[in-house]
C-alpha cells in the first residue's frame, strides 16, 4: 500500500533487525540516542518490567519526533536477578563477574516494545521470561569467555541464547523472542492491526 506510514526501528541491535527482517517486515533503522543508565535511575521507583516498557517507549518517541508520518518501533530489555538489575558488561572481566553471579540461579529478562508516531506512544507492552543457569564449572566458564566474542558485551547477561549462550541454561520459561529482546508475536499482531503489514 503506497499510503502506509514508513516503519522505523529505533534500535542498533543486530538481533532485533534480524528478527524483524526474518519475519518479512520492511523497515528502516534509526537508533535512538538516549542515556539508558540515566533513564533507568529516573525510573528506579517503578517495577523492573515497567522500566523496560518505559525505556522502549522513550526510544520510540525520541525517533518519532524527528521522523514525522512514520511509525517507530522502540525496544528495551532489562535483566533482573532477585531485585538487582544488571547492565551490559563493558569487557570480558565484567562479563565473567556477571556470569558467576547468574550461575546456578534463575533470573528474569523483561523485554519492552513500543510503537510511537509524532512523539506519542500509540501502543506498548512488556513480556518477561525466566531463565535458569546451570552450575557450570570454572573451566567451562573460561572456555566460554574465550569463545563467546561479542556476545559478552552486546547483550545483558553476557550471552546470546541463539548461539553459544544456549549452553548456559537448564530451563527457560517464556517466549523465545522475548529472551532475544523483542516480543515479536504481539508486535506483529499490532502491526497488522494498524495495517502496517499485510493481514
């Protein structure tokens, strides 16, 4: 349809791009530029799930304010372990510390997604998943750190479930796409409802 609004993904995440493209969605990419750590501090009184949703909304709104007549997808993911929020590791040493804290325990990933147009949120939601990490050995951890590459610093938790990180887990409860950082199925439903993709 020629009169459809342009669809934009306000994220630099390669995985989110791949998920949308793999689902056959046509979109442009224009990453949002917000200070996530500062935003999380402002939202610290909210639940962790609500923070993920709010950050997704903020990203979508920011890009939509400079891209009129477009629908903008924002997304954010937060890892929570017993009330403690984890940020992405800056390097392999931080990744090692995070993985040691997650070892043998169950953490939650909260993934928010939002659609905005002309600076207003038109739809948003958050989905959560629980992941149980096995009690891996120090030798295995050392080998993982050597092999994981960019996964150590590109995703919260220092793992990518779609790759070597799958070996970290004994049990997962929740949607696969939510774990990857984009609740894809409800997003696709909403894109169809708004006639942004074919129904």
